[in-house]
C-alpha cells in the first residue's frame, strides 16, 4: 500500500512538472497593410519550434511539425526562461523565422504565436535608460510610425513591407536620422541597433 502511494505521488509530481510551449503560426501576406493568411507555399512543408535556455545557449530543444498544422506543442522543457522562435524549413534550408521571443515556461504552458510574412519583415531596436517615449518613423515603401514605452529598453517594429526605408528616431523632443534600413522578405529581421540618448 505504501509503495502504491509513493508511485501515485511520483506520478502526480511528474504530471505537475510537465512544461511545454504551445505554438501557433500562420503564413501571411502583408499586401496593402492588412494581413491575409495563405496556404503554406510549395516547399514550406515543415515548421521547427526552437527553444534555447540562455544559461546554456549551445543546448537547443527542437520540435518539428507540419507547416499546414498551424500549431504544435513542444517536448518537455524544464521550468525556466527560454528564447524561442519558429523556423519554416525545407530540408536543411531555413526559409523564414519568427523573431526570437523570451518565453517563460512554468507549470502553465505559454503560447508562442507567430505570423510569418511572405512579403514583409521586422526590425529590432534598443535604447539606453530614458524617461521619455521612444518613437521610430520609417519612410519608404509605406510610412510606419511605432511608439515605445521608455522603460521597455527594446522593441520590435513590424510587420514592415520589404524595401528600403529612411529612419528617424525620437526620444521626447529630441530627434535624429539613422542609417537607411533594409527590410527583406520572407519575414526578414533587421536590427537598428542601440539608439544614443539623443
């Protein structure tokens, strides 16, 4: 009886200790500024969910799913904070990736949602400690203005149609022009780097 009770307790602990990332994705076209979901193009057969523990960056947990499934659950992950993203692959060739996202894995499975754009991408930007709102203005294929809370320290801009853009950064009333930004597709990720305090 005691052995059975121990087994039940171990099983309960195992169930409580199961941690996973639940991923969902869609393949989209940005078009005229409204995302439209489309079928996975020819060759886009597989999506990989990659999770990396920042404390052990050489160790990656990788799970694969059919692109058409549009969802999947990772294998077991120890409770921790992970950098996670989705990759659309054709064999060993990576066709597109979602921006890496810090994902807290606990006893409640987090959901990682990604929109993979065939004709658009994203840009990242970071800034030093400031107390005023951060604004990034892109002028090019289309005009896009993104506002960030000063305390965030970094942010993601997009989706942005593929093309070359002039970039202006403002912190409060201070403004400066940055080098041109090139956004690539599918789902390219460009980096504006670290802003100065302006």
